[in-house]
C-alpha cells in the first residue's frame, strides 16, 4: 500500500525516537571501518557512515531507513547517532537473567541467575537486583521469596568496567496455587532473516508450564501453513513479512500464544543483481533506485514506498532476470503407508523434488522421533503410537535449500483374540457340564483396540456378546450357524465392559473381561443455542467431561463445516443454514481419548407470532359471561405454543379461548400474550367496558329558565337536568349549556339524537319581549363533533315539531375524542326574544361504558358552542375609517365537497343608535391558477338596513350558514379560500344626527381579481367596532375521515384615512 510522504516521515520520526530511546549507553564509537557519508550513495537500513555533527566532531551514524542524499544529523529521521569517533571506544554490556520458577507461591524461594549477561569489550563489574516489592540484592545470582500474591517486575542492572550499564526486566507472577497456571509460550526462529526457499526452524523448547506439563504445540507460519510439535521447519516461497504464531496447551487445558515476525528476502544473487538489495515493503525508494524481487532486477521511476515491483505497475521498470542467479530447489516426498502400526516399516520417496536451474545435491530426512537419514529414498519404523512430523530438506548444487513436512500418524494395532481352541481353558461346551471347569478370563487394556473373532467349530448356531455390569449388550456379532464360519467384532474396551457371553444353542458360556491400565476419559458437550441462526455465535462447552484416574489434557473440536477449535470451551459462527455435527475429542494424561458429538440445526431467524383476539359480547353487563377467542393469532414460521390472558381485574387464564365474568362495571384492560414454538412472544391489549354506570339510552329532560322565574317548564324522564339557552343580547350571542356529564366509552358505536317525535332535540319555546310565544322563519342547526367522522348539520325548526332526528356513525372512538352535540342558532337577528329554551331530549350512545375522560363534568356530551369568531379588540372605527380586513380562511379541498358557515358581526360601542346599509357578500374559490376549479360566491342579495340600535348593547350579524359546494372537484386537492368580504352600500345613505361633510366610512376587501373599495359618505361621527369576522369550513361527506384545521388569516388592522 502506498502512503503519503508526510505520513511516512511521521512514522519515521516515531520509529527513530523509539530506537534511540531503547539503545544502551555508549561513550564512544569505533569508526575505523565506517566510510564517510556520500550524498550520491543509496544507503540501506543498518549501514554505518562517518559524518561530522553540528559541532564539527566526527560521529558514527547508523541508517534507520533507506535513503539517498539525506544528510546525517541528530534531528534526521533517516539516521541514528551511535557515538563520537574520537576517544576510547567502550561497548555497553548486555543484561540478561533467568529464574528457576516463573509462577511461585507466596513464601517459595525463587532463584535469579544473571550469568547470561556479558560485555563484549571488557567485563561486568557489578550486578544490581530490584525484586519489585521493595527488596533488592547484588551479585551475579540471588534468591528471593514473596510474601503475597501478585505480579512483580524484577529489574537487573549490570555495569561494565568502563561504567556503561544495561538493564533487563521480567515479570514474576506469585499465585496461591489453588488454580491451574497457564503455560508460557516461547520459541526461537533460525535463521532470523531467511531468504526465499531457505529452511526456517522454529523451536519451542523455552516454553514452560509452572504447575504441570505442556501437552501440545501448534504452529502457524503466516502463509496458510501449520504444523505441530515442539519443533518444526518451513520455507517461504515469496518475500515479505510473515507472522509466526505458537500456541501451547498444558495438561489442564490452559493455553498461551506467542507471535514473532520474520522478514523473508529474495535469495536470488549473481550476475547483474550482485550487490543489489532485495525490495523491502517498508523502505523508501526514489527515482533510479534498484532492487531485486522474484529473481529479477527492477529500477524505480520515482519516489515510492510499499508498491511491490510488478510489470503492471508504472512505478517500477523491469530490467531483466538476475543473470547467473540461482533458483532454489523444491522439496517434495511421498510415503507408502499413511497410518502405520508400531514396528511397521514406512517408505519415504523424495524423487518428486526438483531444481529448475540445476540439480539436487543432497537429501536429508528428520523422522520426528530423533531418528534421521539421507538419500533420495529412506525407510523407517516407529516403536510406539503417536503423531510424528517428518521433514525433508533438499540442497541444490548452488547451496540453496528447501524443506517439506508431513505428519505420520502411528496407530496401535488391534489385539487379535480368537475364541475357539486357541484360548486356554476354552472347552467348547458349557462349564456346568465339566466338573471344575470355568471359562477363562481375558485380560484387556482399557483404551487399546481389540478384534474378537468367533469361529464356529461345531456347526451349532451361536454368537458373541459383550455386555456391561447392568446386563445391557454393548456389542454383539451376527449369528454364526455353520461349521467353519467366523465373525469378527472390533472394539475398544472401557471399565464398563465386564464380561463376554459365547452363546451356544440352547445354552451359553460366560467369561470375565478384566480391564487393566489407564482408564479413558468420558466426553460430554453442551451447545447453546441448539437452533441458532446464520451469523449467530454458538457456544460449545465440554467442561462436563471427566477422567476417573487422571486429568484431561486436551480438547479438540470439529464443527461440521470444516472449522476446528481447541480448549475446554469454544465458540463458532455458521454462515449458512443446515444441519451440522459437532464433535469434541478429549484426551487424558495417559493418552486415552473419548468422543462426544451433537447435531445442531442452523436455521433462518425465528419470526415472532402475532397476537389477536375477539370478545363476545362487546358491551357486557356486570355478572354476564364474556368469551375471549385468540384463534385469529398466528405464527408465520411455526406454531403458537401457549396463550396467556390477563383480564385486567386481577384474574388470568390460559388457552386459545377463555371465558370470564366481571363483578363490577367499569373499564378493563384485557391483555393476550402468545408464545411461539421458538419462545418468541407478542401481546395485544383491548379496553373492555362493562355496563352499570349508564344505560344504553340516557334522557336529558329537566330544563329550567334562569331569567324568567314565572315560567319554569320541567320535563322529567331520566332525572338528568340540563339547559340550552340563547339570549339575544350583547353578552350572550351564543348557546350556553349547563348539563350533567354523560359517561361514554371509547370503542365502536354510534351516537343518535332522536327525532322530534321522540323529543330528541327541540326548540320548545320562543318568547317575545312581552312573554308571548312567537313563530319565526329561523332555524336551529345541530351536528355531532369530536368524532372520527363528523356529521352533516341537521336543521331543527320551531317548537311545533318539524324536521327529523340526527344519527352518526361514531366508531371507532378513541379516548382522546370528545364527542359532543354542536348546536347553532341561525334565525335572522331582526327578531328579538327575551328567552329561548332548547331542550336536548335524548342522546343515544350505542357503545360500551365509559372511559374516565368522559366522566368529568367539565366535558359534557353536549357543549355550549359559539361561532368560531376572531374578535378585534382595542380598536374602534372612527370617522374616515378604512378597515383592511380581508378574510382568508383556508382548508384542503376534497372531492366530496364542503359546507361553509360565514358570518360578520358589527357591534355598536356608542351611546346613540346607528344604521349600516347594504349587503355583505363572500367569494369562495381555489387559489389562483388551480386547474379546473371555479370561483363561486354566496351572499344575502336582499339589500337592507342593519340596525345596531341599542347603544353599548346590540350587534349586527350578517351570516351565511350551511352554504354547500358539492363535489366532485376536478384535479388534485387544492387550498380553498374565502377571498373577499364586501359591504355593498345603499344609494341613498341615511342621515345621522351630527353632520360632518365629505367624511367617508369604507371597508376594503380582496377578491380573485384584485383589491377593490366600496364606500359611502357619512354625515356623522360613527363609532362602530368590527367585533368578529368568521368563516368556518366543514367537511360535508362522512367518507372524509379527518378534520382539517383551518388557518384563519384575518387582517383587522384599523387605520384612519380619507
């Protein structure tokens, strides 16, 4: 990988600093063999030169990195200061020591030996020890014990006869000895800097286990090659850095690992490549630099680092093969027996080895048991069973070498036992027929293989059975019925095999099996989870395995997909679904082994179930049995294994169906939890209302007069009282309400206002100022609000009983809804009444019983409703007033159509009567440019005088209720706006008491064609306040299931003008 020059220099600086910090003290340097630095020469890491430093003194420098034209200095990243060339040269000593116990217990003596320390140009004058616990000592050797457990850093400092010093540190771990101590992995690599094809030998003899022995050694050479054993050999075919890892396992299954990196260089030499260094991935090269790589000579075109020479790269130019360079040979061999028995001859043949540019001069064999041989072929036999690493090393005629290794597994041969006359004491008949005769005992060794052969010598049908102490047959041959026939039964005995039975029709002969020697272990394993998903980690545990007469020294796993592992426990992840057989092999300290296996199924991730249930009846009464049915629940990838019910009153049940009876009325949360066959769960909850608080039909019947005690009318049917009133005065231009709350449930249902024949909603009396009932041409409007689907207004006429009832589908209603009856009076304001009584006779709410939200008396089912007005306060209309008051209330236009309620109210704030003349009109339409949508307008075309006759009291209200614009509308949904409000004046204005010539009262408006102004003269100072302007959009069709919140933009900023 290429890196930037800045990144390289940063890395170089760090490396250089580390190198200097780690060097031992040197007072002077030997510069006799070092040439002077030359800026034209390419220097490689490790080269030494002489060059003056900043004070003019000749100094010995050592190259840290490859460089050309990089002048040595103390600040350079490319060079390290070694010492001054002047004066006597002293080389610092080297400190080194060993301990006889790496993990002692408290109070145990530990010996320290520094005899491995040395001084190349003198002698060591003193040894100083720091044991890390405050204690110290001097001398080449020392002894110390620790009083408590812990890790202690032991430091040795050696000083030579010229005063130079060096230190070495090791950690001593003091433990209480109650648990197994892990082994220590350590190894050496020879040679340290191999070339391609050169044999690399690794030796783990320095590894140790403080409280036991090392049972196994596993090697990984970093190029995909592995090996086992205390020593191993390998050769690398390509240059590069390779990490060699050693893992050791002790006799208690604990492990330790160690890793070192070796750099393999190109072995090619000779010809035009002579003296040219091999390419190094860490080195920096500039244009013109030459390297050897893969037997060829390359020249760098420009600066580079990390780019491997190749013909496809434009950084390097191939100059040609290294003429005269030797190619390493290739070692290869075969064996004629892959799994021999002890004592069996094995033939080894290296004729497959080759040398591409010469010949192989010698063959050297290492058989892994301390024996060796030479020659292209060899034979060898092993005296005992086990795994042996056989290594072949070939050397060509130019001295280059290569090695190849393989493992030969030597297995024990089954001991042949033939049950006929060959066994002493065997007589061929039952012992009971021969006085004093018994069948002979056969001595077996546990863990070793045997082959029992049963020969038929008498022609009587029989077989051979081996059984355990419980009498269970462990192994059995087929029946042998003819003379001369035989069957062989191969098995490895354990302590459970106690006897053999030679069955002869009609009787049998029984003999003892004596088990001697090491008893094999017992292997067990557990898997968690047993049904994982692809990519999910699975844990395996063999800690339940035992060995009755020793300890288990190793655990080896095969996971069924080609992967393996070691250790008492292991984990593995499967990438694909399927069935896999997991096997663990446990080996005890006597070499006996046992195997346990388990099959796991890796499947797709479990999909959780879906919980669903129904209730019957949906609105039960207290004491009534309620049935619950969860058959609608499902599991997409399995089955539901359990159903659990919580009825919300402390009672539970199980099963797909259940029944329950509630003792008291109220609202209950019923919860169903389902669990599928893989353990996943899902829950659903529904609110169930139990009746008892309110009946299905509750009557509002009692009403009264709050202002005319001489007329009190009562109508009693259900004992619930309420009053709706409308007083036509400035302070109450709306319907009021004072009724008791009616409880209602969230849920599916409908709300009904009965027809007038059922005295549902009725204007029962209207009175004039003298208390005389009056007939009018006005109407009352009522509709249901606070529901998912709002109803269309229904008109109710006077108290004579005309017009029908009001019904709406209210479901489903949630606990956040506020169902109510909205009532609005719409008769002309020219008629005056002292008191008007509206009797809401009955509200039928066909649903289940109440949510607590609706039991609050602040939220009655029938609300007092006034026009949705926007008051203008703190401003009055004066002489010359111009009101810029366009009303732009917008809503989404739906295909089903809209209903409009519009009104404008003027209120007299003076102490004299005033009259306003003219008609008020609204234009309603889409935004400009909306395709296929036309403007439409509504007005009261009758031009009349609107009187605000009572000072400080009366109002003028001009309204346009229940205007409809039916659908469908063409095109997509678009905003719908009331674009303008116009006051059309009369041609002959009325005269007022005080004249002010040339003054005008006017209102501006906006319509779809632009702003305009209508005005008329006023001859009096008129103080009139614009009280409210109102437009309300309502959805007409029940299929529209959302209420659009209106955004009313009313500009009522008043200003004076001409």
